[in-house]
């Protein structure tokens, strides 16, 4: 049996901000009625709650992000994603829903530093000056679809498809090079 590896094996770059692939991350996509009591109970068992529109809710080492009016993304430990899927499938029972482990098809990047927002300003059509902490945006970085949020005072998280992880890291590296700060 092969060993699981992230797309870029935790590769990183430090310029005026640091960009790094987060490594193996558990990600579970949930398509369901977000007002469902069964979904709320299933998330509650994970220490999470249904997030509001465009919000990310953290609960310990897990978090859940609103992706669309009927879609959530749960972030957890890579090894626990299978159990998260099983628990939510059981909680949702016969309700119309889809719960899928997408850990191996996505990559997560972390952008840190006091000027980390400047890295993303160069790539994404988002007003980062008004983006509050823990608010999700689905957008693009150059030509690639991404989702991102401000996960801390000087930290952003960005997710993309694994197939474009090298391209996205290249974009982030160039945008973070010293001397490229926005003045």
C-alpha cells in the first residue's frame, strides 16, 4: 500500500511573507440542506456548528466552512476524514445529501506575515481591506479557482485543486518575493 503524501510535501517560501503548503489535511465536502436538524446534530457531534453565509467556524482542531447555499467543507486531521464521513452519513440518514472525503483532491496553503494580504492582493479580485477574520471567499488566484479566508490576524488559508498546487505555489512565491511589497 502506498503512503499518502501531499501534493508538494510541505514546500514553502519566505519573502516579505511566508507561503507554505499545509501538508496532508483532511477535507470533507458536504452537500445537504444547511437548515437540516440532522446536519446540525452531525456537526455538533464533531464539536462544530453550521456556519453562516461565507463564514468559517472553528471547533478545536476542526473547522467547517460555508462554500455555497447547500455546501460545507469540513477541515480535520487527514487520518480522521474517513470517520468524519461515516459519522455524517449516519447522522444524515435518509436525507438527500452527499458526504465525500476530498482530502486527496485538494491542497491547502497558509500565507503568514504582517503583509500576507499583499501576496493575495496581487492574485485575487477580493477587497482584503474589508475581509473580516473567518469569512470565506470563493474566487480565483490568477487563472485558478480557489477558496480563501483570513484564519488569523496575520494568516490566510487558501485551498485549490491538487492538480494545480504547483502552479498556485509558484504564483504565491512570486507574489511574496522581497522587494514586491505594495507601498
